[in-house]
């Protein structure tokens, strides 16, 4: 099987040039398949083509190629040093000289014509070389249309207009290249997040050596030395040290998190205070940031529905414009006999007809939006999902870990009349010390929060389905379900009343007793996230008509949390297959439905939703693989931001298509009274392209 090779491209600024470059590569005999990702400036080929052959295929537009694995980027040529921009400036100098000569000697003088002709040749030499080659192959791209228009203008004696059109076209190309590079910066920024080298410790026989190596050469189980203020180079687990780590690059959250022995850290995150040693757990190509970059680039390559429509439309649009230009040049001339005027109008129509603005109207918006989302800790895996999010009418939420914190917390302690709260908590915590149960962990956490000294229990015994008992400070303490403790001792009326109230609120109730009397009860519940209520309110403002909770929890617990959050549609006690069935019902009713879950337990429902959204994607391979959108930080507030971004993207795409076609339609209407000039034509084309790009770049400013 032939190897797949990946390359990064530079100077790929025009969508039609990208299509032509791909076509040229397909003509190389040793190439079996080609995939060109215009948004990410990335080329994937199956075959044995050399870099020289690939650059030759892109020579018509000065496209340069480098291997994707090479970290060092070629040095960018400054704007003022680019050959095409220097030639455009010289062309402008000759145009100004031409106007001065026209004022001195008249527009028809040989000196004036000579100066304008020099401006045309200097500014348009590259355009004409490519244009003539394309013309020979009947390949009608923008440079071909420009070549025909400028030559036509000179034939009918419009030297001045021909020169100005060449200059304006060069300006248009430079601005398009600049703005497309600006849109791609969000991805290039991601690539620069992880450092290219790292200091590691490696054992050689009995000796341990410290050495700086390229990240590509770091092996799993190598030990990274991470100093304060350094970026972590690889994914791994902390083996020594304690520090705070800024994980904004991965999760979008700027608040640093504490990391100590046993905690996971990610490549590209910033170690702030302490020194740490990290055992590497993934190779450089498998790190979370590498996966994010790969998925974002793939997302940009996948065409959104609106982009597919535009591509289909553009295929018929260009030939139609060429036919209109021919009819404009010939039909009125046959009736009026004024061939010069109408040929000129036909040439102007040809220039107006360039589909550049239309072709980039969708990809530039999607590239910018997906890049912006990635920088804010949201991974959107394709333009299709970005568009679908903007049309969402209903959202289903998993409860545990999505609307709630996902970890049980002690909510209330009620003790018998003769007992103190601290004493009861201390004894219950002692019995629960050997237990691995999540509720036991919640009790121990509460005891530690209150700085209580928890004794070591003896003779610990677990009673399946009921609880456990152990000797604590020479006294046997029983801790377990309310039913079990009630069967051992009598409960005080106020404790029974409080237990009933807690259970109605959906809390788990743990009771404790000695052999002769009840000590008290503890209410434990999964706490609602502080931001959940606010997020649901924001979603309603964004016209998400219906929100529903799908949970495997018991109905009382689910209903208590739903009441707190103001959710009216609650479906409790669901197994994964029931969640899937519920999702199908919701899609039948609301058509476009999102599902928010953890990406593992909710996989069937996430897959069945119009858009599957996984919480806490950082470090969770299942979430990155199964979901269409991953909120990299465990942060629900990113959901309204993501839906807002997608709605704004949909709006901007529609505006872009309207700008691209509207400006050209206005320019073409000027043909009827014979007022369309080559200047207006090139301004309409350049203006539409600039409007589309600048409008799309507004998406870079969308913040959480």
C-alpha cells in the first residue's frame, strides 16, 4: 500500500487557485489520491510525489510546500518585499506618470500610451503568463478573465483603464491573501502552543542524565523536568512536585488549576509556580493538543451544507457570466453598430463575473469560527455541525456531571438530642474510612473540611445492601440505610421527619446508631452546578424552544433537581437504550436536537442527536471521538457561547452570499444604460471579496 504523506502550504490564498493546484497534483503520474484542505493550508497525498513536483504544480501562484512533520515554519516574506506587491507599486508609479503625460500630451499620444502599456506589463506580467497558459487549456479562472479583459481593453484603445484594472487586481489579490492568512492564524496559534523541545531525565545504565531533546524523540515513560514558568511539552502524569497549571490552551479556562502527584497534565499548558516532574503517557502525535489540531483541521476540510450549495452554484455561475459577457458585446453591437462601446461593456461584465467572493463566502467564515471556538476550549468537528448548532430547537441534558457537579456532597446533618454534630460526623467518618463507596467519600470530605480527627476503626464489617459497622473508640457504630438502622433501633420523630423531607428532595439519607440508640442522619446529594440555571436561561433567550433532562437516576432525585432548575420535561430511570429512544422521539417532534453528556455513558444518544455535545473533552478520548462538539473544559457556560457563535456564523454566511451576489448584480445592471466601466467592474469584484472577508473576520471577536 502506498504511503500517505502530509504537507503544509504557504501562499495559498485563493479558493479557485487551491482547486487548480489540486487538479495539477492529480496529473502527477505517481500520485494516486489528493486531499487539499484550503482552510488549514494542508495537503494530503497518497503517492510518491516529491516536494519539487508539488511546488511545480503550484508554481502558477507561488505556492510553497513543506513536510507537515517539520516544526520550523519557513520565514514569512514581509508584505513590502513580495514580488507581486513591488510590481504593483511600480505599476502605480507608471499610472501616475501616465496621467501626467495625458494632461501634457493628450491621451492618444505615443508617450502616454507607452507609459500606460509599461504599467500594464509591469503590474500584470504574472497575471498574463498564467492567463495565457490557462487560455490554451480553456481553463477560465480569474487570471484568464483578467487577461482577456486587459488585452481587449488595449485592442479597443482603453490603455488607461487597462493599466488601472491591472493595479486594482494586484491590490485585490494582496488584500485577499492577507485576510485569508488572518483567518488561518487561529489554527497556526494552536500549532505553536506546545514547545518543540523539552528537558528530560533518562537512565543510561546506573546513571541518570538530563538532556534537551525534540518532542518528536520523546518516548512514553520518559520523565519531563518542568520548571516554573515553562510550558509542559507532553501529556503525562505528575510524579513529583506541586504547582498551579494554566490550562487555557486546552480548556479555554484562564483560571489555573492545582496539579500534584498522580494528576494528569497536558502538552501546551503553562506551569506557573512550582517545579514538577512528569512521566510522559503519550507520544507527540497522540497528545490532546495534537488531536485538537488534527480534528480542527479535518473540521475545516469538511464542507458545510451552505458551502456545498455555493460550490454547485459557482460551477454554473462562471460559464453563465461568460455567455452574458459575449451577448453584451455582440447583440447590442449588431443593432447599434457601436462595437467599441459594447465590447468594452462585455469586457467589464467578464471582470464583474469573477466568482472569487462567492467561492470564499462560506469557507472563510467557517475557518474563522472553528478556529475561534478551538481557542476558547470548544472543539467543533466540522462546518456541518457548526451550521446544525445554529438551527437547534431542543437540547437534551444528561444530569450527572452535566447539570450537576457529578460528585456527591453532604447537604445536611441532623443529630439526636443528646449528640453534637461534630461527634456524630466524626464517628460516621471513622466507620466509612475503609469504604470505597462515593457516599463514604462525601462524608470523609466533609469531616476533613471541618478539620475533625477521624479515628481508625477496628473490626470493620460490610453488610451487603445495608451498610457497615465497626468499633470506633471502644464502641460499635452502625452506619447504613435508613431502613436497616430503623430495624436496629428506634428513631426520634424529628429525625424521621427530616429524613422524609430529604428523600422528597432526592437526597440519599445515611443513618448512624450504636447498639442502643440512634446518633443521627446525613443527607447526601449531587449538587447542581452553580452555572446551570443561568445557562438554561441564556438558551431560552437564544430561542432554544425546549430543554429536557434524560437521566438514569431515580425519579425523586431527578424531579427535585429539575424543579430547582426550572426544567419541565424530565425523563428519569433511563438505561442507555431508553435515552436513545427518547432522542429519536425528540427528533421526530423538534427535528434539530442537541444532546449534552459525558461522551461515554451517553454515546448512543450523542450519536443519534443532530449534534452530540460532550462535556470535559480534555483527556477523554471517548468524548473527542464520539461527539460532534466537545467542551474541552468541564464548563457548561461554553454551551450558550457555542450556540451563539454558530448562529452568528450562519448569519454571516448568508450576509456574505448576499454581498457577493448583490454587489455584482448592481454592477451588471449598469450594463443596461451602458454605464459599466472596467474600474467599476474591478471595484465590484474587489469590494465584494473584501466585504466577505472582513465580515467573516468579525467572528474572531466572538467571546465566551
